[in-house]
C-alpha cells in the first residue's frame, strides 16, 4: 500500500472525528510517512509495516481524541476542581 492510499483509508476511518482532531492526525502522519520514506535506504516506505492496517491506527487516533475531549465531571473548563 502506498503512503497516499494509506492516508486516504485513514481519513475515511476517522471521518467522524472533530475536524481539528482529524486534520491534526492526518497532517502528523502524512509528514511522518514522508520523512520516513525520505530517510529509508531505498526510498520506499510501507506504513502498514510500522502501524498495521489503517483501521488499526484509526482506532488509536479515535481513542486519543476521545481522551483529549473528555473532561471529568468535577472540573471546570480550565481543569480546576469545582467547589
């Protein structure tokens, strides 16, 4: 699978994330894959070899997004404990 195919499938898998989270993840992994390809010995890089299928990486991204966007009930928007 090419990097572009991997990114397209990853975008599909995380399509329901908040726009900011989705764009941030896609930008991060696109840069990561491009840098890995540039640094590889033969100029080839297979994202599946490192991260598994896009659905697997998408699951991790979705979990991280959910953790980031969940706020404990006993804190306010700044993370301070409510009185």
